C-alpha cells in the first residue's frame, strides 16, 4: 500500500473508530450488558491502534508491507467483536484471533521495514 493510501486509510479508520466509540457510549450503553459493552469497546480500541499505526506508517515511504495486514487485522479483529456484540453469535469470537495475528504480523513487518 503506498504511503499516501496508508495515511488516507488510517484517517478513515480513525474517523470510523471515533464514530463507533460514540455509538457504543451513547446508543449501546443502555442496550448491552457491561460485559458486551466492554467487548465492543475493545474492538474500538484496537481499531484505533491500527488507525494510528497506519497514520504513522503513511508518513514513511519505506513502509509498504505493514499497512495491509494491519488493515485486514483491524477489520477482522474489531469487526468480529462488533458483530459478536451486536448479534450475540458466539462463534464469531473464534474469528477474532485471526485479526489479532494479522495485526501482530503488521507490526512485526513495520519493525522489519524500519531497519531499511
């Protein structure tokens, strides 16, 4: 992913993260159990971690490998937590670690590419 696209993608991911955080804090607070709300907030938190990482990586032209796994990881990790919370389908929790592994891979690739 070119640096400019990583920057744009990070900005959009952050904006969506803020919107989802506000949605969770206001619209879902009365609808969900404290445990479910905590799960939703975990999705928002990790989405924001990935967004901030993409914003930083977008300023570094040598960082071409890390953005894709970070983005895919955020979508899978956070998306599965959002769906789990909103639908109650527990099997979605089995998908969440795949997103986590992708995010970890993205951060490892960022470290490796920073050595160049």
